[in-house]
C-alpha cells in the first residue's frame, strides 16, 4: 500500500506507537480498507516520513507502529514564494492545490490597488480548508513539507515590497520586461519571490515602487494570464530550472 497519511507530530523512532488523526484514520480504514498488518507511510510537514504498520482501529482512531524513520527531501532546488493577489473562491483553492504540487514553499496574499476587494483569505474555517488542501496535495505529490500560507488576510503591497526576501521578480504584461526564462538565474539561488498582480494588473505606481525596491519586471508570454495561471507559470519554470538534486 503506497497511500500516504499526514500527522502534525513527530512519530518517533522505530518501535514507537502513533495514532492517526480521525480524518486520516477514517481514510485509511474505511476508504483504503486497510487491515492490521498493512504497511503505510506517514509524514509530517518538517521533511520526515515513517514507514508504519497498522496495529488496530478503535474509537475511530488508527494506531500504528513505526517500522522505519527517514528524512526524505523531495523539494525543488529553490525556495519559491508566490506573493499574489488572491483570486476568488474556488480559484483560490485550485491555486493552493497546484502551487503545493509544483513545490512552492509559501503563498503570500497581497492587497493591491486593483485587487483590494477581489479576493481575500477569509476566517478560520477557510484557512483550515486551505490547509487541508495543502495537506492533500502533499500526500498526492510526495512532498514532506506543506505549502505555507501567510496568516494575514492580505498583506499590503508596500509591506510585501519591504519584507519579502530573495531574488525578486514582478510579473507584468510588457514587452519591455525580460522573458521569465531569460531572467531566472542560471546558477541556483536560495530563494525566489514572484509578485503576481490582480485582475486588471498592477498600477504603474505599484510597478515603479517594486522596481525601486529591487524587483525585476518579467513577462510570461504574449497573452494576458489570469492570476492563478501566471502564478503557476512562475512555479513551473522554477521546477524545471531548479529540479531536485535527487
């Protein structure tokens, strides 16, 4: 059985017992039809996974025994941050899922002049739903780290310009901007940040402020892309340019 299951804790060393959360336990036993003696993989968000054996299922909780522990890194060769005006509703959930699958390290929602009322990360229930999507994407893709989603509903772009650290780019629909693949450094860097604008794009003032703060304008092609398409194009380019060492 190759299904992967998420835990918030450290499962310990060989011989330790670990209890899966109830939703993961239900998926293991009721969906996967696992039985005592079956082996599964358990992981947390800190780069560790464990091979475990199912011992029992009682009171809607599955108890496992750790058979092997390993630090397994399947991250791409650069930490990618997407700082984006969040799209609305289901589009945001799709964006979270796909960025997680592509290996993006964090998503920072930003508030811009044209995007201040378009989309925002909502309350605790929505944040919990987005985290669950990030977990499911990690389970599916084999990552042992979760996509980090900033806690605030949206960071004003001025604060993002001042605080986001790394090799920094701003996506603009301008022929004067460098093509994305030409702009990406050939040698690996530690961190890359992409600013992705709202529907309607960044204002001229926002672009000028970003350039003054050290962001390089890039273009993603001859067409105008939606928020999530532009973000995914940036992420996919990094995945291809900086693949994992393994």
